[in-house]
C-alpha cells in the first residue's frame, strides 16, 4: 500500500485507537509483568504515531511551499 496523505490520516486514526485501547488495558492490568509488556507496546505505538505525524506535517509544508 502506497502511503498517501489520506492513508496516513487513516493510519493515524487507527494508531490512536490502538493507543487508547492499550492505555485502558494498562490501567486494568494486575501484574507488573503484564503492565511492562503493555508499556513496551505503547512505546512502539507512540513511535509509529510520531512517524505518521511527521509524514503528514512534511507534506503540509510541501503544499504550502508549492502554492
């Protein structure tokens, strides 16, 4: 799948939903081991979100420069 600006926005929405789910899961986790595993997953999701946001912002700048 080619990453377009529209696809990036959809992927950002999906990642935000996953983050919300993991935060809730972390709050409800009982063991420290499970909380640590969920926190590792959250860090990966936050990194993924950062990449997508940078991609979207980069393309916004390109649009503004070409106008």
